[in-house]
C-alpha cells in the first residue's frame, strides 16, 4: 500500500470510528426519560410559514391532536402570496395563534424574523421550534419530546435528526451522512469548543428563560445558517445543544423532488461547507478527492464509501436503494457544493422568491443588551 493509500485508509477509518461512536450515542439517547410533573409546563410550538399552504394542512392536524395537556401553537405567516393565511383560518382551535407579517425588515432574513416575532407572542415556559414541513409522528410525540427534554442536563437545547421523507433523498441523505460521519456527537456535548456544536432548525426545544436571556434569533437575524450559528452561540454561553435521535417523534417532508431539493439545499450548502472562499476551497477539494476521485488510484475506496454511506443511511432509516446508489449521491454532493458556491458568489442564491445574502456572525459574541 502506498503512502497515499495509507492516508486514505486512515481518513476513512477516522470517519468509520466517528460513525460507530455516534451510533452508540444515538442509541443511548433513547433511554427512558423522566415522567411529566403533575402540572406539565406550557409548551409553545412556534412555526414560521411562507407559502406553506400544503405543508401546514399536513402539520397542524398532527400538532392539534397531541395528547400533551398544556400547549399552544403560534404560526407566523411571513407575507405569503398563496393560501397560507386561509389554511390557518380553517382551523378553529383556541390553541392556535395566527400572526401575519408584511415581510422581514432590513437586516433580517424571513424565517429568523418570523420566529423572533412568534417568540414574542408565545406564552410557554418551553419553546419548541418546528419548520412547516415537519410532522409529529403520533399523538404522544409532544409528550415524549418534553419528557426527553426534561431528562437532559440543563441549561440545554434539545435538537436532533428527524425522520427524513419526501423526494430528493439522493442528496437529502447527505445531510445525515455529514452529521454522523464527521461530527462526534458525544464530544459536541462534552467539549467547550463551540464549533464542535450546532443545531437542526427543523426541530429544537429550549427553556423560555434561556431563549429570552440570549435572544438567539435577534443576534443571528441575518444569518442563512441561523440554526448552526445559534447552536454554536448558545454553546459558547453555556446552553448545551444535545443532538438526539428524534425519528420516532418527528418526520420531515423536506422536498417533493430532486430539483426541489437541489434548489432548497443550494442556499445552505456553500455557507455550511466554508465560511470563506479559501475554507470552502480546501474542504471542497478534500471532499472531491475522498469521495469522487479515489477509485482512480485506489479502487478499494468504493467499499469505504459504501460502508460509511450504508452506516449513516441505516441510522437515518433511509431506504436501501438510496444506499445502493451511494456513488451517485456522493457525486451529486460535489456538484451541489460547487453550484451553491457559484450561486452565492454571483448573488443568485434564492429561496421562496427572496435573494439570500450570506452574513456570518461571531458565535462568541454576547447577548443583546
């Protein structure tokens, strides 16, 4: 084996080790949680909505049917130009609070502004943030989420991997692949290094007093990757994100098709991969060498690809055909990263009719005064 092949084997071995540790950690995260108190805390479920008429028609029934005895739902309609507001009005439930905006003010991104406004209206002791394309798995999901949140060492944020459904999973499956093979989750909890942490904005829960103390959406009001930055920001200030397996509680219908997934992930991929042109370039070259070009020099590397992708797909409960097409997914990942970078460099990155402008914020900065 040449020196280059040895280096490749070491890299794949490190990724396999991280994947194995994460599998153990996620399985351990399913241990029994403490029961609810006699008077369960009021939970505010906060949902941002821009042109989400279809998703809300699926999401809201799964929330309103919950057997948890004390919750409200606050949905902020971010200047939708479809039937989102009408869909909200069709649910005659006193636990549903409808808010409507005219679009984010200067210096804000739409989703972040919507959640900030919803949080100001919320009355709950505990805040649960959900994307509009989320579904709660069954009537007991909210109860289990609150119990699991109470079982964490506080101050804490609970977040995690939901069950990923819908179209475009050839590229969507790369999300858990990156998380499970690159980020050692136990270390992200125990380490003081903020950049070893993060959060999934599709689903996260926090005590209201911690949220109000640090005002994460206000601090990260113009950040495309607000969930990752908020997770690091809160970690830097002692509120530790715990990344758990939430697939039995939360499902996500992210995209309808591969083109839809491509457009959605284009806005986030470049800022996720690199915070500068140089860091993106280095990480991108490493990815292409490890997961696209290696068969030219080391045909055995395809087995390493399959081992890592199959492992992460099993943890994410992806269908078998997604795992069998691992080389296709990895090649699409390289193309997506480059396309996202070019879209951001040229100012063409858009989502739901709005141009996305990337802005990075110091995660170690203090809360607003």
